[in-house]
């Protein structure tokens, strides 16, 4: 009987829709699907790629005409008391676990820092000085004049503030809370700045692993 058959088909379709919705509502499956969407480049605008220590990072960022994908997210801690200082996210045109390849790449990159703790200007400058010098062993040299000018321009940071370091083939542009804060028109110095975070002699090896996507304590989240 056609009428009875139609009713059976409609009932089966309703059951299948309910089953699909139940599967999607499973948190573990939803996180997996969202992660696959990020890797495939098909993430909708309302999806956040990762969340760590209450800070959310979008799946992509745009630099010029280039779309950068989130490569890794990590947490910077300080002292034996493990004080959380900032959460960092590294964006690349081509995601990679290879620090040397990233540093040698001429493509656009972005390092996004969200501060979750106040840091004095003195400590900010000490951290940069140590990181730059450690990642510039002989025969590498840093001009003392250039280093001093860079360090003297660094301000104190407050919880809630953000820093964007945008790396291009021509150097680096810095933004504090999305406002232009200066630039380094020197590709080699800019490379050293990124090496402070992911270079072989970094002072933050755990953060390095996380930014390279080799370890992660971040979670996939939706807005």
C-alpha cells in the first residue's frame, strides 16, 4: 500500500535525522570534526581553532593578501611558581613542525601574544635581550646600537593587552592592541626575533614545542 509505505519511509528518515544529531552533539566527535575542518581550511568564521588559559585563537589570520593558519598555541610561564605570563599563537602560510624551515621561509608569519599577567618593562627587556643573544651565537652578530634601540622601545605589558608580531620578507611590524607600534626593516633581525620563541637556543623550550604543534594543552572551541 503506497500510503503505508510513505509513512514508513518518513518515520525512517526522522529516526536517521535524530541519530545524526545525537552523533553531532557528542562533544568528542564535534571536536574531531572541527579540528578536521581547520586542517582542511574549511573552518566557518564562528569557529575558534583553539583555546588556552581562557584565551581563544581564531583558525586563521590575514596578513596582506595571505591567509595564515594557526600552527600551534602555547603558554609562557615564569619562575618556580609557574606564573602564567602570556598565551602565544603562531600563524603560518603552511603549517609546519620544522623550526628551521619556518625560520628560513620567506612567507608571511604572525606571532600573537595575549598577556594574562603584568610584566614590567625591565623584565620584558631582559627577556628579549637574553633570547636574542642566545639565538645569535658566533659568527652571528647583533649591532649593539640596533639592540639598544630595540630594547629601549619596549614598554611594560599589562594583563589583557595583546602584541602582534607580523613577519614578512622585508622584516617585522609590531602592533600593540592592534595599533601600529613600530617596525624592524631588517629580515635577519626579524628572523632572530622569531627564533627567540622557536629557535634551537630558545629559553622557552616548552613554548617552542607547543608553537610548533609538537605538543598541545589547548582545546578546540566554538564561539
